[in-house]
C-alpha cells in the first residue's frame, strides 16, 4: 500500500473509510427496515396529501408518492441525507489531498521526489474518486440487500443509478475542495468554500420548484443533474451524469493547473 | 559533467512579509562540501526551496547539475537528496514504512545501504513516527536524503536536534560520501560546525550573499573573543599594538579582546605574566558579519544593512 501516492492516500484513510462504510450500511438497513411501517400508515399518506405545496416542493417532486419505495427512499435518503454524506466525505478527501498535506508540512518531502506535481494531484484525486466510489458501492449494496430482506419493491438497477449519481455529485464538490486547496494551500478555506457552494446550490435547486425567479438558475446547480431526472424511478440519465462527470474532470484539471504554478507554503 | 553542481544568477524571491533572497549569484562546484552560513531568517531556506522548485523565483535563474530548476525539476530531483529545514514526516507511518514509501516514489533504493545508514545513526525504524523525539525524526530525515546515493545532497540545518555523538557520525558520513564524489550544500547557522564539515562557505545575510570563502581563510579571518585571567594585575601597555587584536580591555587581572587571525603574538605577550586561565566565549554570527564588513569593503555589505 506504499507503492505510490494513490495507494498511500487510500491507506491513510482506511480506518475512517471503514467507519464511513459501516455508518452508511447501517443507515440504509435501518431506513429500509423502517419502510414497511411507513407504507402501512394511512395517516402519513393523508398528511402528505394535505401537506402545503411548499413542503412538497421542499421534499421534492416525488412527495406525492412518499409511501412508494422510490418516493420513500427519495424523501428519506437521496434528497438530503445521502448527498450530504457523500459531499462531506469527498470534500474532506479533496481538501486533505493537497492543502491538508501542505498544512502538515509533509508536502516538501513528497515533492522533493522525482515526480511531477501534476501526478501528485492526479493520484490524490483518483484516490478520492476511488474511495467515494467504494462508499457508493456500499450504499447500493446495502440498499439492495435491505430491499430484498424487507420486501421493498425497487429495482437494483435504479438503486445503482441513484447511488452512482450520489457519488458523482459528491465528487463535484470534492474536486472543488481539491481545486481551492491547490490554489490556496489552506485546508479550512478549501472546506469552507466547497461546503458553502454545496449549501447554496442545494437551495438554488430545491427552492427553484416554487420560487419562479430561481427557475432559470436551477440548471447551474449540480443538484439538478443529480436528482432532477429521478434516477430512483427512471434509472440513470446519462446526459445528467455526464454533466457531473465533466464538472469533476474540469475542476480536477483546474487543480493541476493551479498547483503547478504556485509556491508551496512552509 | 563540467558544469557546476549549483549555479544561480540574480536569483531573487520576494515574499509578502519576509524578504526572501535578492540577486543571489552562487556557484557550488562538483565534489565540494559547501556550507551556507547565515542567521535564521537570512534566506537560507528560501534559497534551498528555490533550488528544489518548491517555490518559484521572482526573477533570476538557477541551475542544478546543469539543468534549469524550472524546466527539469523532475530530472534534478532524481539525482538530488533533500533534507527539509522544517522537517515534517508522516506521523501515521513507522520509520521503515516512511523510507519504503519514499524509496518507492524514487523507483526503489538499496535497502541494505539504507539499513546500514539507519544503523550508523542509531535510528530505530520500527517505531511509529508520532512517538519519535525531534532528534530521532531528524535521523530519519537524514537517512531518506542519503538512501538513494544522490550526486548532490541539499540539507537545510541537518544537525538540528541531533545529539553530539550522532552529529559526529553525521560529519563522518558527509566526509565518506564526499570521498565518493558527492557534492553537499549544507545550510547552518553554526560556524564551528561549518568549519568542521565544509570546504567552502557562503555567508548569507539579509537575503544576499555577503561573502564566499575557503573555510581555511575564514578560520584565519574569523573573529574570536578571548579572555585571559592572570595571577596578578597586568599593565595594559604590555598588550598594545598586537596585530589582529581589537577592543582590548585590561581590568585588573583580566584581559578581554576580540581577535582575528593568529593568536600567537597575543599568547606570547601574555606569557610574560602568570596566566591562570584562557577562555574563548563563542562569538555570534552577527558579530562575525560585522567584522567581515569592516574588513572587506565592497564585500557585499551594501543593501539592507
């Protein structure tokens, strides 16, 4: 595991990655186990039907069928919780990659080796992507297993589509954190800017359902490409997934560009 | 071959708050041990980090082993060993894991040689780095700089934190590698250490090279302080006009002075009286510099002084 920067970066986070996997699996199984209770509660159905528009708008378009498997998972997991977790994870990796190591002072030692800076950035970005994808697999596997165990009628393919979208969304902000770290070398700034962008674009997207003025702006939000195509119901929208992927790649390339050009802080 | 190990022309780096270095023209020949001497904050670390392409010059150029540091950093670093001044290591690894990682990034290292280096410096490789003392971390830093047998070793304050016995072993290591043709560029703020290890010395002060000299001639010129304690009060006139002596003060039975060059005449003058003790308090670098500027007009003292 000490062969190169990519593997070393994965190795450094093996313990935390294991806990993240356990946490996500537990959350998924708990939610799915809870589903039979929800689907058989008439008052909840009534409540959702009578809920004011702004509540529905906030929980998402699928609020009307909150008690269907995809509606339930959308409202309980994929609208807020899962993207939040994946963004937190990816941003923490993205900010640790360069700015974190720079803050600890180990970057001097690393960059004194005969490897170009761009390779350090790319290997670290690849390690972030691999770890996030691994968590996405955990998300998908635990939901699929849970669905089978508790008779939840939802296709594993759609679960895979939603999980992958979640990974791609997380990586957009992870790469943003990487880019800010590559520009400034400051971990706090990198986390702060990425988190603020995530919150802002989340609200731009979620409020665009009822605030007319925001409607045209919803498409600049990564959340639009994450969830607007309803991957839980309709499977993966390749175009939307590609937009997220392209945004990640662009931010990754920007990271290399920025990092090649600047002084390493002491 | 033929070209210098390190060559800088007008190398300049300005920072926001600190000065960095200014118009540094430096030549380090192959095979020599070059001491880069200066007080903290004079620009030693800045110069070294410019040579490793960790920071970029405001203007001027630098070549290492005949290659431009900006264009061919990777090729340079393949042949250079580096010990950072503010050494930070991966806390979560053991010493051995750290060395394996760094060796892997270099495409491998001679592991028997690495182990023998660690053994000589009494460096325990099995301990987690987070449990190591400052001195033991420094030893790991030295081992990683030497382990791939680089042609040029750039070391920023290498003996920082080392206990005296390990310092001696380090000096021995430098001498051995020098025999094999390795070039050293070693920064230090400790004159006696530089005198012991180096062939030539560059003195850096306030971001500029104040002087470059052979260690032998530096020793001749270097300012020392001397205190002589006599059994009886001595007449000041007995010590007047001795060459190289300045700031002479005789108070009762104690003589103090500063001295550059040979101590011979002063000792002979003192020998006419009963001498109880001779001591030589260490002279600060700053005093040596001041002396240098007084001795050598145009020796680079212009600028910020």
